[in-house]
C-alpha cells in the first residue's frame, strides 16, 4: 500500500508538472508580489490549503489572511481594494462560496447564475484575482483574472492535494526569491521569537 500511494503521488506530480502553464504562474507571482495584502479563500479540504499558504506567507513577512468561513469571506472580499490580491482555491472550481468570494455576495440558487451575475456586475474594480482549481473551464475560471489549473487524478484514494501543495510551494518560493533580503530578515526574526519555545 505504501509503495502504491507514493507511486501514485509521484505520478500525480509528474502529470501536474507537464500541464502547468508557467506563463500564468509568472503572472500570478507578479500580482502577489505587487500586492500590499493577500486574501486567500478556501472551504473544506481547500480551506486547509488556504491556511497552509497563509502560514507560509506570514513566515516570510508577507501580509496575508486566510478565510474558510463562507460568511466572513463574502464580507472581507467585498471590502477589498485594488491593493489586495485575492486567491480563491477550489478543486472543482464550482464551489459557490468561493466563486462569489471573488466578487461580492449575490443571493442566487445556481452556480451559473452566480457567474452570470458577477460578469454582469463586474468584479471589484482593480482588484486582482487568482483562481486555483483542478479542472479547466470552470465557473471559478470565469471570474478569475488568472486561473491556475492543475492535473486532477481520477483514481480512487489518490488525492490531488499533493499537486495543490506543490503549486502553493512554487508561488511561495518564487515570492521569497523576489524578496530575498526582507525574507532573510523575517526568517531570522521568526527564529528568534520561537527560540524560547524550543526544548534543548
């Protein structure tokens, strides 16, 4: 079982790497690097990925917030200005709270209506949005300025999370390299703060 799980995860990573659009990743990193604040949205399993990305960004001194509560994300997303980049994570690309979170809360009954309403009203002016999903041509893509689409394994018990976390790591490392000097200072400061909590 261990060999099969590791083998399938490796296969998922290799397939995901082949399908990556490096141009879009470069664009996304540029957007995140220019942003003064980053808001990361995710619910369910995608919520844990949003939390992980927030922790990584915080460690290198980038102001970020992750929200996994559907009500709070609608409120916060509606208040974002052009200095905030919003990242929305949804494996299916069809999660209503996430799609709505890229614009503003609109009372609707179907995902299609949400997308139509957001397109009709327009997203918050100037606010850059990045979607992360496992499938092409999704409602999330329709409301994202940049949509990063990953390979999604079809086998039972094979999780797409290994590819999702690898993409998050790619964005994180790319940002860290662009901000190398400040990142080193923040990591040193973090290590000093955490030192009293280490057991000798």
